[in-house]
C-alpha cells in the first residue's frame, strides 16, 4: 500500500492492527472527525466489501447537522452503508457523561450482535486518565480506556491524535473538526487544551505517553482484581436487581466496590456507575443509609438482608376486585386464588397459602391508610404488619389485602385475621393462595 505524503508505514501498521481483529462483520462509529474517519478507512481496508457499515449518532447539538454531513461524505467516499441514529439526551449534571452514555447505548443498539470499532487514540486515553483522576476514580477509572470491552473495539489506541489527523488528510478523507472540542467549559477540553500542554511545558516532556503508560500498569492491576473479585449473586424481582448484603459488607474494600459496580451494571447495562454510586450502594448495604438516589432515575434501598437497585415506577393504585370461591383475581403483579377445602389449620402451609373460615363476599384490594387487622387480643396496623414481614416499600402500595364484608381477612403473604380462623363457627374452609405473575 502506498499512501501519498510518505505515511505508508503508519497506514500499514493501522491496517495490520485492524486485520488482527477476529473475522466477522463490524460497525464503525463515525463521528465526522478525522479519528473515526481513519478507523472507517482501516475497517474497509481490512474487511471484505459489504462486511462493514457505519453509524453516526446525532446528539441534537448545534454542530450535529454539519458533523452528520461530514459522516455521510466519509461513508460515501469509502463506499460504506451509513445509519443515522438520533438520541434524546438524558438529564443530568455532566453533558459529557450524558452524551457518552447516550452514544454508547445507541451504538450498541444499532450494532446488535456486531462489534463496534471506535476511533479512540492515545491522546484520548491520556485525557481520560486525568478526567478520572480529577473525579476521584478508582483503579478502573485510572486504567483509562480499555482496548476491548464488548461490544466496543478500539484498535487506534496506540496512535496519537496528530498522526491520525495527518493520515486522514493524506488519504483525502472529507472530515471536519467538531467545534464543541474547543468549548473550554467542558472538562475534557480544558484538560486537552490547557492542562496537558502546561504539564508538558513545565516538565519539558510530552506527558501524554506517561499517562498512557501509567494507565497500562493500572489496567494490569485492574485485570487482576477482576479475577479475584467474588461473583455477585444477583436476582431480579419485579424490575429490581436484588443483591445479598453480606458479601458486600464482608469483602475487602477493593473488591466490595467492584461487586457494587457489577450490581449497578446489571441494573443499567452496560454502565457500572460512578465511584459515588458504588459508595452509595455499599453505604446502603452496611446500614449507614436506608436509601440513596443514583443516576438515570435509579435508587438503591435496603430490603432486609438484601439491597434493591431499581427505577421507581409510577403505578396507579388498582381498583378492588371480587374474588369468587372458587376463582382467581389479579392485583398488580399478584394473582390471588380461592378454593373450598374440607380441612382447617392442617392446611396452613406457608404465608402465601392459608386457610380461613370466610367463604363469601371476598374482595381483593390494595392497603388503605388506617387499615388494621385483628390479632389475638386486639388489632395491628396493616402498615406495621407489612413492615415486620419485610415487604419492600416499592411494593406496599399495591400489596393485596383480602376483605369480607368490610373486614380484613388476610394481608396476603403476611398475616391472617384472628377472627377468620374461628374453628367454632367454621362450616367450610377456604384456601387462599398468592402467586406472583
């Protein structure tokens, strides 16, 4: 391969690196800038025609139309199919972080099962180390940008921004510069245009390779910690990720944080949360806090010996529904079943399956303010009974209560009213059962 301008060696190196990627189709993230343009060129060079396509993510910013036109021009120049994906920017305090999350999610969705190649390079890696250092990140953050983290591949990480730009110019790729890269209100741009140049000037050396080398050492440490971190046992319940607290509070600090991030990643893939969010998960697990807000509308709360990570849902309060004998009734995610039986107390098998002496006018409804259930020697607030039974707050407003003639018979899965087990007045028994659907 001969590249005009004497950059044949660089082009061959990049092409060889791309060719070393396992065979199969690729998606290239095309931003309209020089780095992703070189990545797209290398993908096309190293793969059979038709096995590479490009995706441009439109964030809806002022410069997005110009960048989209540049991406289209690059794709046409390289004879690549281009998909335009438009995203709604989520709320939050960090526009850079929000854009990154939205972009990665859009790219992964557009790619499906295909791997995604990005144009990240050595200068991006150095900037990322400093960004994460200023944010107080741990080992994973200070390890910089991983070369490969499915589905994303970053084969240009060994190369510098300036040489990729020079190659893009020599290849006559029709890229443009993103004007947002000059916005000094953004942390990464201040690091790029002010901090890194000043450090290099003060210490009379190019510090970007030093940052990359440090990140490489920490990446090795990060990989070792990943190997020895115990797996997190995760369950799911009604949209919530449920994790036992004991492993989180007994593991060494260096591993506990990684376990918390694994739980966060499971709740909102592929994001492992920030250091602050991992700390919040551990604080709730240890009992220092009962609940904490996370990004993306998620919360983490304590639920007995577990924590739950979930996005609260605005559910309407369901209307009461009749429960025939025999018959079934739905209330939210709960299915209540009733059937006549011949025996009494012998059938009390579990909290979710009980026998009562009430046989008519059964109604299933959610709890109401002031509800009380009869217990031996008096009454108990239904809210207290739910709390004592460990029913999560996120479920209590739709938890099924069974009543008959305006008297509570059963708080499902929690407690049967004392009067509903009066064997002296029982001519028939009804078995009640709760199941989650």
